[in-house]
């Protein structure tokens, strides 16, 4: 029985192979994370995904906190069990020419978990 997710959410995952949406962060938390990301991008002078393609969580403590967030881990545990290992994180950005769409697309963080063929999963924070 799920402890964080509803039984309907677990059933949706089992039927569809993914769960979306599931709010991991409050709007304030998401805004704070986005501010950190924007500051990183400004400091680098380019999109972080150009420099940090694999294991991006290692040089940035705030990104480590993202992948270890209790609400994220509890939801993933409800879906695939307690053996959870983050072996990598990456930045994926797609900027729009229209800033309103950019803010809508990147100002929120949600969980997507997809079941892998060997019992693993992928969590997308959007």
C-alpha cells in the first residue's frame, strides 16, 4: 500500500508506466530552485547543460538536495520500492522565444517516474 501517493496514482503508474503530475515542491520552493539555476546560468555565461551533461548533482549541493528531497524519494519508493540510487542527474533546458512560455515551462518542478525494463526508473523534475 502506498504511503505518499494515492492508490489511484500507483495504479496509474502501473497502467501507464509513468506518473504525472506529482508536485514535489511548493511554488516558493520551485521559484527558489529556479533562481539558483538562473544564477548558475548567468555565472557560466551559457546553459548549464553544455558543461554538466552527467552527474550534474555532484558539484552543486543544491542539486544534490533536489535528488534527495524526501517528497521525491517517498513517491519513488511507493512506485519502485525502497532501493533507490541516483547514479546521475543532468540539466535539460529548452528555451522559448517567448519569455512567458519559458517561465511557465521552467518555473515548476514536477515528478515523472518511468519504469525501466530492468526494474529501474527515471524521475524527471520539471
